[in-house]
């Protein structure tokens, strides 16, 4: 199964393949091992990387030992990736988040409905009476029936 995401740590391995076997071998590795369709974008990212130095005269990469922080944005090959990588834990967490969001929505809708009713109805628990503003109900187009 293709990995899909080419990380900065993978650049060193790809640079070694580039230096020993050539550009074609890296392109094949990117397509077969990582599932990347736009392989030339990866080569461009490798050339711009701060961990690698590209020499156009020698057509090779030199690996530096400094570490760089991960990029916070998705690259083009990550956006265009055809294979999806999800495990059971992430799906379960996603379902829990959905049910929590649905529960929150239901509470908000009930709260909105009660707020609307509170404009017309007030309950006094001490005297055990319910007061309904029938005039406001009728003015707002709401019909009231008692049973």
C-alpha cells in the first residue's frame, strides 16, 4: 500500500537514491512506494529543502545535518494523493466527535425553542400558576388551543 506523504526525513533517502541510481529511480520510487502522481514537485521540494544542497553542475544532492521543523501546510502531492490513510482509531474518534456535535446541536435547538416560548409563557412555581400572553401569541400569528 502506498504511503502517500513524503516527509522531510524521507528526502535524505530519496537524495541517496538520486545520487546513486539517478533521477529516474527517484521518480519510480515516488510513484511506486509513495503513490505520488506529481513526482516533479517532490524533486523541486528536495532542491529547495534546507536539509539538502543541490549541485546543478554535478546533478547531485549533499545532505546537511541540521534539522528543520515540519511544514504546517500540505504540499501539492499530499493534496493530490489518491490513496487515503485512515485507521480504526481515527474513524472512531471522528464518529464520537460527530455524535457530540449532534448532541450539542439538539441542545441548542431545544434551547432556542424554549427561549421562543418564554416570550409568551411564564410559570410561577410558588403559586403554581402558568401565565400566557394570549394577545402577543395572536399578534405573532400563533393559534392557541386548550384541552
